[in-house]
C-alpha cells in the first residue's frame, strides 16, 4: 500500500518512469546500492526523528551520519529517532521504505547538505524493494522539503 501511495505521489510530478522496483531488498543503504547499482553515498537515506510530538524526516547521503552537536544546534533538541514500531503510523511508510513521497500530513521534511555533492540520488519509494532516480532539483521539487540543513557528518 505505501509503495502504491508513494508511486501515485511521484506520478503527479511526472516521475513515475524514474521508479526502480528491485528484485532484491533495498531496505538498507548497502542493499539499496547493490540492488540499484550505484555507490552507497548516492542512496538518499531517509532518517526519521521526533521533535516533541512532530515527526521529522531528514534525507541525507547514504554514507553520512547524524552529527548530534549540529542537530542540537540547528533544532534546539537532542536527535531522537522514532521507535521502529511507531515509524509506519507516524510517517505512513515502514522502515526500509521511508521516504517523503506520500508521507502523512504533518511530517516535516528536511534535505541535508550532504546530498549536494551528488548530481543524482536514489531515495526509497515506500517499500524495501524500490528506489527512484532523481536529480537534486527534482528531489527539491517533489520532496515537500521545508529547507536545507547541515546536521550530518561524512565518515572519516
């Protein structure tokens, strides 16, 4: 159901033909990169947080990690991941397929600066066997993002 919802959402932007359905799991960054055939860094992973009662999604480079200091400085609170059993009810997509496409109303979306180093990125499309090939301007257009933030660090 979440895949169909995300697919219909992307269709409104004329991006249905960019959706990739994978035979193998794309639930983790490593699996997604292998299934799609790209570098792990090009997977636009979607991280789910709670800020008070508000669900927040941050899309980041697949190899980036949340920098707790940057996160707290930017949002004024500690980075608190949404517990696994609450992700689907709060976001509208389950773990492995979390994305901003067709997410529940009230979910705030941010794009992390770590994505800007790529021309093409591959976010999930609502399930753990999908991705969508997007340029950064296309991601901006269809993600419903609020703003760009700098809350991640790259691996050393």
